[in-house]
C-alpha cells in the first residue's frame, strides 16, 4: 500500500484567470438568504439543501468547475480513487 498525499499540490499551484466577481456576488447573496437552512448544521454552517440549484451547478461556477476538473482528476488518480466500482 502506498502512502496517500493528503495535501496534493495541483490545485494549490494553479491560477484561475477567470472572473470570480459574479460567483462572489451570488455566493454572498446565498449566504444572506434567510431561506438557507442554517439550523441543520453545527456552528452556524450553511447548507444548500433547500436550494433547488446547488452551488456547484450555478452558471457562475461553470468556468471554475471546468478549470478545476483536470486538477481534481489528477488528485483522484494519484489517490487511486475509483468513482465507479463496477
């Protein structure tokens, strides 16, 4: 068994050059939304559970999600992570 690098560097060494202004605005509005279920999580945590569209599906996150996909896949590969066991 090989040791697992719990602090993979690909993401931390990357530099996203896209625009994060709209994502920041949407995220801050999400955090301020009184309909967000904050009582379900300890220490004031925020849940996207009651929101019909989770943050990773927002159009504002698409550029970042596309950019980070290769980095995430590299981490899964380094960790020998299998997303589909069959």
